[in-house]
C-alpha cells in the first residue's frame, strides 16, 4: 500500500509534463476563446446596463413630460370648467335681469291700462250722471214750472235763498 502513497519519479515527471502540455493546450485553445467570450459578455452586459440606464432616464423624462402634460390638461380643464360656470352664471343673471325688466314693463303697462280704463270709466260715469242729472232736473223743472203759481213761488224762494240779500 505504500507504493500507492509514494509515486515514482518517472510518474511525477510524466504527470508534470502532461499537466504542462494540457495547460499549454488549454491556454492556446480554450482560455483565449473563453476569456474573449467572457470579455465580450462583460462588454455586452455593460452596454445593456448603460442602455438600461439611458432607457430609465428616458422613461423618467417621458414620465415627467407626461406628468407635466397631464397637469397642463388638468389646469386647462379647470379653466374651461370655471369659464363655463362663469358664463352660465352670467347667462342666468342676464336672464333674471331681463325677466325682471320685462315684468316691470308689463306691470307698468298694466298699471297704465288700469289707470286709463279707470279714467275712461269715471268719465263715462260722470257723463251718465250728468245726463241723469239733467234729465231729472228737466223733469223736476217741468213739474215745478208747470203752472204760473209754482213759477212765482220758485222765483221768490230763489231770491230769498240767494246770498245777495
């Protein structure tokens, strides 16, 4: 068993030569392409990371632009709503004002019509009263003055009642 633990000098030399040959071959054929592939991979990862950073920065810029546009749109919407409310209030106020003015004109027109009708009615009533008064007076005077005695009594009574005495 001891022979397994202590290798022979020739085995060590040949193992070392084989190891160096394998190492040389690996270096020429495997390590170069592996290192080149690792370097390319590292560069592609670095490029992808820089592109990701650029994309992230661009996304942040786009998001900021979108937020700004959204704020502008909200402000414009608020301004339009405020303007439409003000315009609506103004139209309502104008309509109320016109309605009040029209109502005032109608009321004044009605008052004038009533006053004119009243004047016309009073004038007509006065004319009727005057006609009736004249008619009654005519009938009374005819009755009073139907005889000479009554005419003389009427003249005497009017003279007695007159303030000239």
